[in-house]
């Protein structure tokens, strides 16, 4: 916390300064594309039958130029992401024999109350561990979709004064696997970042920079699963459910522990920095004001059944 200059104090960790481009008196533009395909990948350790589908496209374009020569300039940028991927995730499930109550060294009667949950658990397709459990290799699909846009305007008020404004909008969604199929979650977000800066060169020895900004981040996590007949599996009416092993007898199954999760945050900021140069001396001073609003909501609406071993579950 002591190694940074005055305007970067207060917190430990890294400091990252991001600088966006501005337009010039000439028109310039560029386009780009980054493409990745699983045909060029090596097989991952748990993959069976070759590599799994993986398509990743990052693409975009940028352009900048004058609105009024020597006075006003613009710069715009767009970036898109499209990704579909299948991952092989190893999971532990009851073996076919265990589902009928046949465990190593003993036989237990399988309660009809547990049958609706066992029916959701996929049959093993990998190694048998010999303790009533076996391996299930889940070919889990994921996808990501994102659009990012930034717009910047620069205006030269005079030889000593300049002004710029910038707006960035980032909209994204992605689906992720949970523990076992068909349980998945969906994350969406829409973030907006707006900044305005005024720079005034009072003299070759005195510079003032004032900034105002507003940032809003708005991520939302929801449970994506809508199971037919799920009402009959609920332990408590109106609440989601899960089965949880305290001794890792097999992978958990069920809905998210807490969903939906909504973490909206607004940050309003104003800062002013003064830079004074006098011969061999340099003085920097200023202030920074932030108003942070956290509007968070997390619903913990799950009923959970925990068991100590496979026999107690059955």
C-alpha cells in the first residue's frame, strides 16, 4: 500500500492502468479474427474417442478519425466472442449393482423414496471402483456469447484545454455444467462504464486533470434446469433440492445451493489531480470521491439431503 504514487494508494495488490485510443486527423480502421478449433488440439486426458468439440471465435473491428480537423475526433471499437465447447468431466456415481442394493459384503433394501433420485443419476461408463461406486465421464456442453462496444470522443477546447468522453458496454452470457447432468447454470451480465475527463494546462509547470465516471456491473446467476416431475422430488414444497455426500461416496446431484444470485453494483466517482513542477521538485496532490452501491440478492432456497455413506442413502 506504500509503493504507489498518491493517486493509487489505499489498497494492496496490483494497479492496472488501461489507456484507450483516440482518433486523429486521418481515418484509420482495422478488423481482426481469432479462431480456434479442436481439430488442432491434442486429446485431453479423460477424452474418449478423440478430441471433443471446441469452437472459439473472437472477432472485431475498430475505426477512428476526425469529426472536425484539429478539434474533434472519434474512435469506436467492437469485439465479439462466440464459444461452444464440450468438456469431459469425471464424476463418481453408484454402480449398477449398488442401485439394486448389492454393496460389497452386504445387501440393503433400496427404499422406494430414493428411486426418483437414483433414476436421475446416469449409469457409469468408466471404471468400477469396487466399493459400490463407479466412474461416469460426462461430456458436458458449455457455451459463451459476448459483445463489447466502446465509443470515445475527444475535443480540443483550446491549446491548453482538452476534453474526452468514453462509454463502454459489455453484454455477455454463458452456460456452465454443475455436478451431474442435466443440471446446469446460466450466468448473464450487462456492464456499463462511462468516463469524462477535462485536462487543463495552466502553465508549463502546472497541470490539472479532473475526471467523472459511472460504472455499473450487473451479473446474474440462475439455475437453468427445469425437470419434468421435479415437484415430486422436492423435500419442501416450492424449494429446490440436492443430494449431498459428506464422505464423497459419489458426486452431488441437484440444483444450485443458492440461486438466483444477483450482484448489481453502481460506482459513481469524481477525482481531481494537480501536478506541480518547480525545478528539481515535483508535487502531486488531489482527491478521489467514490459512492458505491451494492444491490445484492441471493436466494438460499434449497432443501438438502446429506448422507454419510452409500448404504444410508439407499
